[in-house]
C-alpha cells in the first residue's frame, strides 16, 4: 500500500476531481448519465444524510479514487447493513492499495458503529476488481437480477 495514502470524507473542493473520476467510472461501465443526476449524486454524498457515505482516497495530495456507500436497515438483524454501491480507482493508481484502503475504511467505520455487514457487487467480467475483492471478502453464491422500473 502506498505510504502517503489517505482516506477521508468528500469535501466541496473535491468536486472537479470527483467529476473526472465519476466520468471514468461511467465510461468503464459504458454508460452516461444526465448532468442533473450526477449533480444530485454529488450533493447527496457531499452533505449526506446519515445513510450516505462518500469517501475519497488521496495519494501524495492527489485524488486516486472514491467510494459511495449507502447504509440501510436489513430484515435479518436489527443492525444496519452497508451497500458499497460504487468503488473507483483511477487507472494509473490501480494496484497501489487505494481500493483496498477505501473498503477497509468503510469496514472500520462499520465495526465502530455496529453494522452487520458491508456488501457490494461487480460485473462478472471485471477480473481486476474481483482480484482485490477475493482478497478482502468472501464471494457469495447469490445471483443478482434487475427489474428496471
């Protein structure tokens, strides 16, 4: 892991860096969003309700990646669960520990606050992400279905 790596909540001054990384994240998934959707997403994580968690990874003073997470109640425990909805690390920063550090920062927060679990998903063809995820968590055997409304 990079020695100068720092994980912290989003700040207003991160908007330009977040825009660039968000654009890279959307491009990776071959999608686009209307500007108002991205603006709304940024606003929710910048001044979050208690259930929105936005983290940024920095190395040598430069933004390397981000995590968006949503804390929510579950049905199998009175403890909340946290969905890591988006995790992105700039291509030139991958392999330097930023992704792992973002996950570990969320896990640490969860342990301190008494969450039941942290969970996430990725594309079945995203071998790079899976190489990290297989090191930090157990791969489940659930199959995901989407019903767009």
